């Protein structure tokens, strides 16, 4: 069963590979807007390019509170633009 995530935003840490990347693809397939968070900026940029305009790549180290805060704020700002 697939849940409709249209209009919802999901922030995924560790999105550069493995379970994080798989989760990003699954949420994208369900219609969610995505904030892809990982230290590997090139990897999440590639994944965002694969997913399309509903994905925002934000390089971030989750052990640094201020980086996570900035990533989530960045993800919240363009929601009106993302909604398809």
C-alpha cells in the first residue's frame, strides 16, 4: 500500500546512499517534497537531480545543531514553489 504524500515535506538525513537514498526515492514516488541531508554534497545533488524539482539537496553534518537548523529552515522556505 502506498500512502499519498503530496504536499508533505520529508527531511531525510543520510540521504546520500543506502537506506537514506532508498527512502528518498520511495517518498518521492509517493509525491513528497524532499530535503535531502548528508555530508556528501555531490551525492545528494545527484540524487536531487534524479528525483527532480521537488528535492532540495542540503549538505550538512547532523552532529552540528546549527547546520541541521539551517538545513530545515532552507527546506521550509521554498514549499510554495515545490508544490505541484
